[in-house]
C-alpha cells in the first residue's frame, strides 16, 4: 500500500485519509467507486430525488456524507456493520449505490488543495460544461462537474515538463473520461490518487505510482506501477496523441 505523502497540506491529508478509511462499524473501509449514470428527468414529481440527493445517488459525496448515508441505510435494512467484513461492507455500499466517482473525488480533493492556499470560493473558478438538459442549471457545481470540466481549456492549462509538476495538478486519462490528482512529484516518482472501477485492479479511492525512468520524456514513456484488471500497465490508457496529459487548474496559476 502506498502511504499518503507527508508533504501534502493538512486539509488534503485529512480528507484523503477519510476517503481511504471510512469509519463504518468496527472497520476501516476504503471508499468504493460509484458513478451515477441516471439522467435528470423532466418529470417534476421525481426532481428532488434525482436532482438534490447529494449522497447516495450522485457519486459526488464527501466522506462524512458517505459515512452518514451508509449508517442510515445499514440501520434501516438491518445490515450489521459491526459484524461485517470490509469487503462485505463495500459490497453493501455498491449494491446501495454509495460511493464516489473520479470527478466527485477530484472535486473534493482539489477543493481541499484550494482551501490550503486561499479562502476564496472554489466553485467560482469553474466554467461548467454545457448540458443539453435544462434542469442541470439547478444542480450544485460539484454535481455538475465531470472529468472533461476539469481539463477543458476554460478551466485548466497543460503542463508539458515533468519537472514543472505541482501538487494538485491533474493527469487526464481515457481521452478526458478520467482524471488523477497528483500528490507528490520527485525526480524518481509521481504519486497520484483517484477513484476508479472497471479499469484498475484496485477499485474505489486509492493511490497509484508512476516511476520516472525517462525524465526528459512524457508520461507515456514512464513506468506506471498500477495494474489494470488484466494485470497490464494502467499507463496503457494514457494517450497523449488524443489529448491526455498533465493539467493545472487556472485557479492555481
């Protein structure tokens, strides 16, 4: 297991620790992955459930919200968290649509980075990705932001040199469908965090590492330690030719 880098701001370390170790029953439970793929309906009788449930249904919750709703549902459904194993609890959470997706996790982590430097409202820096659904204007910012939002030219700019990487920079993957948040950068390695499901052997919130073997080249030429489900290098999903790369939010420039 990769330890949380000691050089991180205290707010970031605390938040990351909470995601990696949810306090549920007698267990330390790594937050599972959950992505809400439901579309907002124009049926106004169901708007509240689909629009403003910020915990179970969105995949954008912070650790406290996730712990709260897990405890509530476990009590309601007579699921004994104290007797369950870590994997049983994570399975229960996945079945009940509790967890955080990659952009929800990145939002809260980058917000913590922002708060470590400034008291300004983190949300005001974002230009939302246009949505064809008119109901989307009512959603809070953190429910509207996706991986594309973070790395589009309105909100961030590319970082071309590995030596220029800063803590809190992002790595864009899968042609913009997934992002990693950089926690440490040295001449020998990059440590990052993300929440993933189908693409990685380890799922949910976890840390990964890239060993720097060719310092003058891009990430595509480095040694990605993390493995995919079929035990290949996770770096296979980094495609520089299709826009993947390192990005920095303009709010941090």
